[in-house]
C-alpha cells in the first residue's frame, strides 16, 4: 500500500521530509504512532494523516496479515479526529488501502455468494466485495462537501503537493478528492453524482474548465466555444488532436495568449499539423515506350521536384541492388510539379506524367 502518486499538477503524499529507513518497519510503526497521538492531541490534521500513512506503510511492509490492524487503526483515528476535512482524507486513504490490498492479494477467480456475510479475513474477500467497500469509503470521504470546499489545497502543504497551476485547476479539497475518487469508483451512480457535484461546485474559470473536462460534461468543442476568451481554454486545446480542423483554433490561441502555460504544447500541435510530407507512387515495371505515371501525395508542400535516378550497371547487376545510398545513383532528370494549397493542406492523387525512360532500373524520389 502507498499513498504517493505521480499526478500533474497535484499529488497526495506522506509529508515527512526526513528520510525513513524502511529496513526497520517496526521502529517506523512505533514512531508513527507516537506522532499520531501527538497530532490528535494538538489538533494537527496534517500530521495525523502523515503519521497514519507512515504507520500503514510500515505495517503493510511487515506482513499482508496486518491489513486488519491498519483498518482498525484508521477507524479509531477517524473516530477521534474532529475536523471533517481530515476525516475525509483518512477515509480516502482507507479506500486506497482496500483497493490496493484487493488488487494485490485477491484471487480474481474467487466469487463469494452475493448474500454472504463479509469474511473477517480480508484475504477471503472477492473482487466485488472490495469494490463495494472502496465505493462506500469514497462516498463517505465526500459526504461533507461544504467542509471540503472551504479548505484550499494550498492550506495543507504538508499533505498536498501543489504547484501554482494545480491550485487554479483543483483549488479545494472537494475538487481534489472528487478527482481522486473517480480514479477508483466502480459504481456508475456514484460516479455520476461525484461528477455532477464537482462541476456544479467548481469556481468559474480554470477550475470549471478542468472539472468539465475531467467529467466529460460537454464536448471539447462546446467547452472551447464557452471558454475561448480565457487563457485556461488552452487546457482544452492541449487535449485536442493535432487535426487540421483545429489549426485555426490553435493559431488564434497562441497569438492571443503567447505566455500561457499551455502554449508550448499547443505550438507543438501546430508544428505537427504544418509538417511537410511527400510520397510518390509509380509502376514497378513499364515499357520503355510508355510515359511514366507518377501519383503524388503531398502535405503542406506546394513545389515538388520529382528526381529520376538511374542505377549504374554495377549496382543493377548486384543482388543487393535494393540497398544503396542516393549518392551512388546517377541523376537522370528532374521534373517540377506545382500544387495549389494554403498550409495546412493535403493533396492526393496529383498526377505527373514523365516521358518514357530507356531500358534500365530507375528510382524516383521527391525533393522539396
């Protein structure tokens, strides 16, 4: 079990900055319990969560059989903790503990009777029972939404690691725990409720954009049209594919908000759309009396040179004639082709007719 997660731009973590030696998990457990008792007495919610995380990590490192002890300790701590937002964080951590224990130790072919009493031994639970427990704990963690919405993520630096952008996109504990709950929830009705409340309670601007995107409350096109005047609309564009249909939006955004944090990613999409490509298709075999039909596919290239190279006789007679460098070939002729179009554009089936070629082996290559 762990509570450290890589998440841009927010993550929940054990906040203790000193290096913990996990070769001595019993000592870690003992020290964590001391810190936990101190934190409960002093009302330090951040230390309560941090100590509980360290205790659980150490106990799970000793043995998988310590799951019951971890759960009992969590329940006892939640009962003693008066602050609703700290209770919520502990409930979320408990949900993580059950989720990860189930994923690691449950036999996936086990299926207990639906009406059976939950076994006391967690190792005897089936997947459905773990999922139901996790869903229930996550629902509890979000039960006091008003209290969670009143706490900014920046108010708990010892628990939530957050950069400036993260604090704008996910500003409160309600948004943070909603986002994290959706990573584990399996009950569709609960998911719908969490998504609806997240979007409804999100502040206007960056938080509303991020919530709407995360919950797919509207299409990307609808969201961008609604928030196009905000620099945070860039997060919508950064999730869009580098399709030519999005090109004007990308260009307009970069021109309007050149210093926005999303602009570099959007510029990369513009570069991808503007990338130049040319390919040629021509017959493998043709009579020396016939013209050569070359079919050109071009992206963002208006002027193309079709170079015709002839393999020298020594290369043509070699069994390895398909392996050569361009400087080994003899340039026979070059033919200019002009294609109409404004970047970004694609043209297919552009036909170029070349004059007949005398007997030999030739390679055609584009230059642009």
